C-alpha cells in the first residue's frame, strides 16, 4: 500500500502518536463529519464505547451541522443539542477505525489508557455512477458516494 498524506499539518511528536486512515469507505460523509466533530479532543476509550452505543441504539449521535428537519430525542442532551440520529453503518466503521488506531498505538508501545483523539477528519471520496434499471427501456444514473476518514491519537 502507498503511504497516505494526512490532512493534519501541525508538527507533532511521531513517537507519541498513532494514526489510522480509511479511504473510499462506503458510508455517509455527513455522518462522518459529525462523528469527527463529536470525537475530537475525547479520550479514545470513551469514543469507542460511544460508537458502540450508537451502533446498538442506546445513545444517539448529536447532529450540530447537518440537523435540518431532524427530530429531537428524549433524555439528556449531548453537545447541547437534542437532535440526533443512529447511523449504524457509519458507527461500525468509525469504531473499527478507532480500534485500528488503538492497535497501531499498541504496536508503538504507547499507553492505551492515556490516548486522546487530537485529530479526526472526514471528507468526500470518489463517487461512482451506476445505472438503476427502471422499466423496459429507460434507466436512471445514480451516484454511489464514499468517504475518506482519518484519525490521529496522542499519548498524554
């Protein structure tokens, strides 16, 4: 595999950081952006637990940026917003990505209990078009979208 150039531009100590990256994942870019804004600055273990809870629908993902016509949820607000959803497919992939970052930190002999997410970024990946068959003659072109998502954790 080729070496990926991360979006993170600050100078950081490479001995104290671990990284994980997924390119062209078949998940929603909007939910990935919300996950990255929610988990930035959070401890890694807490973020893994929250991603698992969202996957099991015991906790919702608070939507702050993309919350147009999203229903409010019962219970305690998260990130000062009552609106949210349960993006199960995106939460599974984000949880896998966080576990990959934790495994990379273990390979570097970092203390995994002191890991904090310093950078998490998601942007639009490659979009592919395919034909959806409709009727006998015609069809409709549809875009299947993808997302690039990266995580950098730092030992404190």
